[in-house]
C-alpha cells in the first residue's frame, strides 16, 4: 500500500456544470438506493459507495448554489 494520497478532485477533474436541483435530487436518491445494500464488511464496496455519494453530494450542493440557494 502506498503512503501517497490522491484527492478525489485530482482524479475527477473540475466540476461539471450542475443540473437543476430537482434532477440532482433524483440522482441523489438513485445513488443512495444503488449503494444502500453495500456490504459493510466489504472494503471495496464501502469505498465505491463513499466515492459515489461524495460526488453526488458535491453535484447536489453545486446545483443548490447555482439556483441561488445555500450560502
């Protein structure tokens, strides 16, 4: 195992233009449903779920901010 770390942003690149809030919410629900059955004892499944949910949360927050909500 390497001692070096790589940020998720370095791998995924710059954020895409967010979709509208309703569509991002739908996609967030889909992502939650997709990963809700992940095996807590499977490290790879947990990493996949964490990455997918992190990316979806990032997109959802950008959509809310672009719509004039949020901070």
